[in-house]
C-alpha cells in the first residue's frame, strides 16, 4: 500500500568547504561586498532561525531537521545528493542552525568564498584569521550553493555515481575528496544519520510518496480533518499522542480543522 507523505509547510521558510572541519569562531564578522549578484526568491517558505527547542524533550537538532528536510529532499531530486547527507552536514557544520555563520549569514555549510565568488561575504577566523565565507540572504540559497559546490568540482564527480540511498558511500567519499580535514568526519555524519533516521528522507519520491521498501512509519505532516483527534492521528501514523504533542509544541489535546501537524 503506497503511503503518501505531505511535507510540513513551515511558517516563515553545510560543512566546511574543502578544507576546514572546525567550528567557526564566534567573532563579529565584517561584511564585504564582492559585486554581489541578486539572489532569487526561494520556492519554499523560509524558516525562522533556530533559537530554542519547543519542549525540553525536543532538541535543537530535531527542530532543525523538521524545518530543513523539505529543502534537502527538494535538492536531492534536483541534483542527486542524498537528503540524509545534506541534512547531516547541515546539522554538523551549522551546529543545528545555531552557529554564528548560520545565524548571521545563512551559511549552513561553512563554504568559503573561493575564487570567482560574486556574492556577499563575511570574515571569520577558521584555519586562518579573517577568512572569507559566503553570505546568503535566504537559507535555501545556502542549500542550493552547497549542491552546486559539489556538482561543479571534478573531485566530487564519482560521488554522483552512487545511489541516493548509499549515504555511507557519500560520507566516506566526501572525506576522500577533501571536503573536510577531520579524520572522523564520515563517522560523524553516519552517526547523525542513524541517530535521527535521516536515511528515511532519501526514500521520499518526487511525488511525495514513500518508496516501497521504506518502513511503515511516516515522515511528513497531517492536515487535520473533521472528526480527527490526536489519538486517531497517532494510531494512523503508528506514533503516540505524547510524541505528536512534543514535535508540534502542543500543551493540550486541542486541534483544529485545517491545522498542519508534523508526524514522525
């Protein structure tokens, strides 16, 4: 039986570039303009910055994944990079959206300026003092630029011969190609993917359905209809009422027709 998944339409809407595997130093950046090009308005709604968990049992990382998964899946179908890899890189490189570079510059992958960059930039201390990093107006632009960074560099070409579901091959391939200097970088990505079941996003089809081999649990959202209760929704998606309340920030069992609920 095909299970349809509709991604949550979030309100308001990765890694160091070949080189650094370090976190960005929390220093005040100086903005530099390098004849910036105008950024296109993203197709997906923009996300609010990640600040505090909705509940003490809901982590920053879970919130980050819930909000940015639609973008990662969209980019997977456009460019062939597993959504699990993109999300894991975003989590690792941006501190789940809370690093200074992500908060101030929407740079979720720590990509440096490099020769030919024509966008805005900021300076941060990384491998060297005052290095140039790319700055974006929208989070989705950072995700698109991350895809283009991998697509347009020959040393990553072999990765695109792998299947979307081969996240382990991608993780080790990124390290071999020189994306990060951290020797344990592949293991860190794989650990994040396993902990948060990110490989399930790799099985989302372009039409929003799950691949046949995907486990029966769902990742997406449910639009509340007449007669729905948290209990009936929980049973439908093989989860619990408490879990639904946690991931949606609900303090009671009240829901309304038309309300979008995240289901995991």
